[in-house]
C-alpha cells in the first residue's frame, strides 16, 4: 500500500508541474511548422529615460522630439501590430533593429498580441555611438537558445569607429533541428560612397562566421536578417557576403529579395525610390529544405500593407514614419517588416 501511495504522489507531482515523466525526458519543443521569422527595423525604439553614455537626449520628454510616455506607448502598439500583421500565430522569432536597450524589448514583448506568447530576449549592448542595438525575441516554447554572441565590426584604419555589433544566435527547434540566426544593422549609407568600406567590413565579419558554421556543417540552416543598408546588388552583399540570387546553383547563401529589388520593390523608400535594405539571406541548405527545415513558400515576404504606408501628395507611398525630422507623425517605422514562414 505504501508503494502505491508513493507512486501516486510522484505522478501527481509531475502533473502539477505540467508535464509527464515521458515528456520531461524528451524536452520537447512545440512545432515550428507555419510559424514566422520576422525582421523589422523599428525606427528608433527609445524609452523615455535618460541613460548615461547614450546619445538619447532627443528622445526624452524635454528633448527636441518631445518623446513622452504617451508617444512611446503608441509606438509599442504600432510595432506589435506590424510584427504580427497577417500572421495566424505570433512569430517564433523576431529580429529587431534600432532598439535602445533590453528594457524596450521587455516592454515590446508584453504589448498587444505579443503578450500572449512567452518570449525570451537575446540581446547584448553594442558600442554604437547613438546607443542603438540589435535584439531578438524568441518563443521559448518552440525555440531553445543554445548560444548568443555579439560579432564586433571594427576597422583598423578608423580606430574611433563605433557601430552596431551583429547579434548571432544559435538555437534548437522541434526535433533537435539546429538553426543559426544573425541580426544585422550594418553602418549607414550617410556619406555616400565613402561609407561603403564600413558595410564591406560588416559583410566580412558576417561571412567569416558563416564560413565557420558551414565548415563544421555544410548543410547548416542559416538565416541572416536585418537592415544591411545596402541593396542585393551592392558590393557588400553580393561580392563580400556572397549572397546571390536563388537561381545561382553555385551559391551557398541566397538573398530572398534579390528579385523584389530588381522589380523595383523594397522595404525602404528614399526620395521616392524603393529599395531592399532589409534582407533575408539564407543558406542554400535551408532554401532547399535538406536539413529538416524548409520555407513555406520558398520566399520571404515584404509586408506591404496600407496601414503601414503613408500616401504623399503626388499619390506615391512610403513607409509611415514615427517622425519626419522634428515633426511627430505617429506612424510605425521608416522601414517595412519582412516575414519568412517555416515548415
């Protein structure tokens, strides 16, 4: 009788903790089928607190932009809406660009629909002069974080050069499938051609890590996402990172938006001209589905929806921004989000 009682107590204890002994051994993750990876440059997601060592004075209640709690709340609501737009389920992974710190990620993951998913944060502070970073939210029920690393982008000839680190995350999906994620925010195009060397260096850093991964596993599932501040046909992306069109049979990395850029589409609009600055660049193994993860369909998607756009006087459209210079417009971002559905 005592043995039966003890067994009953053990079974009850497991039930209270929400899993059986069998499930515990498996350590099972929920399915990733039909779930999205989303990447979004969120246009200056700053909190309203003055952080020492960060150039955030504009984004304070008494700053030039009059950035206050009300505007911050509107921004968070808009971002949560854009990130989940047209998705039946919340994204499994969200790569975020132009965030101030971990605190804004904490606030965002609690906002709107996003609050219904148990997101964890992958983030490390970058040395960027403006204090902006890259970050990642991941659904801990379907994605297990195995490794996180900041890849530093430095240029020996410019010793005082400070930019965003590339955030690298290695994770595990259902069935033990491994995926490698890079969240990028390469140096600005400000300064024209003279700024290209900075993005070339970022491409070299990313490519070196990709080569390291592919040497260990030629069929690795790799996703590079974010704002590269260059187009698919620019030197940094095409020649240095070696991201090619999906039709290139010799490429080990393919740019899913190379065809969109050729067609005059884009994620960002500069002086009336659309261009792809935000990319999903993936390993050929992932594109072909040879290592247990595939795409559904075999392409990424730019979320080009009316709610995210502003119609100008001439009828043309551009992303609906939060600010235009010092003027507050209360929009979403100066970039459009991009989505990639897994199967």
